[in-house]
């Protein structure tokens, strides 16, 4: 299968804090600089205040994939998408979208892609239909084809009754569907979606999931960024997890979950106790892969050994621990994400 996107050693280094979504520079993270100065660590460059937002990214996305890009705030997702959509110029490396070099031929690359950001960019002076129609005209499509495509897309997204409505009359969910319909009008080979369901109610989110799945099955390549692990697992063929500008993991959702090397996850909430003794006792239970204590909570990774839960409870009691609560679940994408990126707050 042909590649829709190819990144080779793609790098972006900012002279100062990297801008977010094209806005003001991000403040320095308290956790990365004790005195409020330039950040340090893997994101820092050799010069004071320099930030390595994307670090030699190598990535291939196949044509027809629904590909997810995950990472905490400040991980480099927006910068990566910015470079692939020609809005950010790479410092080094190479990126091809639909076979077009985004640096050497940015204007041509923009005809092969479409991007829907978190900002509502619909023209409030136009109707829903005219937003689609004039988007097609901007890309040089004939008038008749623009009218035909606009009608087809409005029908596909269930927006026929809103065709003559002004966009300021639309709910958030309807506006998002119009944005995606407009982006598809010039038949882009790659569609970039930046957190498309952020702020939507559950019904609108599920409806949009169905529509994205349908257009992907029709052959549309989609690159999705999201903070919703359930959304990523439900929609995406493959997922990349990035942090500090680096690619940490790349696999199918199930493949990433298998990387936990456990069939069960136990969460034990304890009263005050000697936590080291409790963890040591739990790790001696046959079938336990790992036990990690955070405050009065112990997270246990284990296989499916019969009688495992009872044995863990007994080990806690024997070590002098008092069990307050216990939950058992299967490995989740969220568990993989947190294992790779950590649990500290990201501004």
C-alpha cells in the first residue's frame, strides 16, 4: 500500500518557547525549570531558550489509514501537524504528503491536503452551502462541480436542512460537521483533524465518529489528534504516541495494549501502612508482573492466574496492610499512554 505521509528525520527547533496552535508562545513549564527560566531536559537545545519541539521524527502513514497521533500537552503534536500542513517550516529533515515535498512545493501540497483545526473558521457572512461552494471555487473547481459536491457532502453529513442557514445559528456539533464537509470538498488525499470532538456532547461525538469511520472506509486517509483514549482506540488503525518531540511508540491500539505485558490491572486503595512491605508481598504472589505504589494506592500488573485476586488480598493482609478498595480491569490504552509519558500535569 502506498504511503500518504512520509517523514524522514523531521525536526523543528524554536529559538524560544514554541507557539501553541499559532498563538502566543507557551510559558516555561514549572517542572522543567526551577527558576522560571528556559526549559531544560530533552526539549532543550544547546543554546539558552532554544526548544526542540520535534526531534528527528521518522514516520510513514499508509494511504487509506485512519491514523492517530497522541501525546500530552507540549509533546510536539501541533508542531508536527503544522509542518505536514505547510504552516510551520521544518528546521531539518523531510516530509512528503501525497508524494509532495511540503517545503519544496507548499502550494501544491496544500491542494492535496485539508486541515480542520479546533478553531471554527467558517465564514459567518455565508450560509452553510456557500461555505462549501466557495471553498471549492477557491481550489479551482468548476461551478457545477462545486454545487454538486456541496450537495453530496451536505447529504452525507445530514446537513441538507441547514444548507441555507447562517453558520452562527449552528450548534458546536453541527459546525464541526460543516467544517469537515468543507475540508473534503476539493477531494484532499489526506485529511488532518485536530481534536475534532473536543467540547462536543456525547451524542454529537458518537455521530461524528460514525461519519469519520464512513469516509475512511470509502478510502479517505485521516490523521487524527485527540486526548480521548476511547476515541483513539475506537477509530484508529494505528497510533503513534509522542512526547518531548520524540516518537515513543507506534502500533495498532491492541498492539500497544499488549505492550503492558499483563492481562489484568489491579488497583488497591490502602489505609496507612508500610507501603514497601505491602508492595514486596504483592510482587511475591505468583502471576504478578509488577506492583507500583503511589501514596496509598498500589497499581498491580498481573496475568490471568486463577485465584490471583484472592492471593493479592491475602498478601496485603499478611504484610499488615488494610485494604479499603479494590478494582480489577483489563489493560487500557490510557495505561499505556501514562506509562510512556508519565502522570505529571502538563500546562
